[in-house]
C-alpha cells in the first residue's frame, strides 16, 4: 500500500491531532511526541516515492497546526492566552520527539529516494528560469 503525498499529510495531521487530544485527556505528555514520531515513520515508509519531498518537510508544520487546534479545543479560561500557553508548553515538552521524528523521517525518505526528488525539483526550477526568454512577435508583415 502506497499513500499519495496528500494522504500522508492527512494521516500525519490526524495521528498528531488524536495523540494531542488523547495525551490531554489521559494526562500523559509523552503520548503527544510518540504519536508524532509514529506518524513521521509511517508516512515516510508508506508514501509513494514521487511524494517523498512533501513528507520530508511537512510534519513539523502539521504538528504545530494540530497542537494549536488541539489546545484551542481543550483550553479553559481566556481562549487566546490558554491556547498560546498550552501550545508553547506542548512544543517545549515535545521538542526531543520532534527532533527524533524529523530525523527518522529524513533517514527513511533518503533511503527511499528523496535525493532523486530533490535533484528533479532543482532541475525543474533551473529549467523553468532558462525557458523564460522573450519570443519575437510575428506581426504578419514582411
């Protein structure tokens, strides 16, 4: 089974979001980081090779969005202040897990062909700038 890049990103977000809600409900903080690590490894392992670049760079941003939404839904009192405080505390407590999940994701994606995706993107971007030469207009007159 291979996931598309979009499917993998939805999976990462869903696992992170559910992990944040479960950790908040159970009062067990390491569950938040553990689900991030699991989401990164699963996405890197099961995404089709043409979408590895997306999976390699997106998990930390998706985790941040999941934390903000999760904390906004479970906060009490002043919504903005408690969401901001909860987000910062969760990010600080999850930092080692974020580093480990991102590193494992990069190791897995590089072993599956991320380097070719980076090369293809680089060639595509450099080719796009070379193609943008102005064309002469044909006015129909000789």
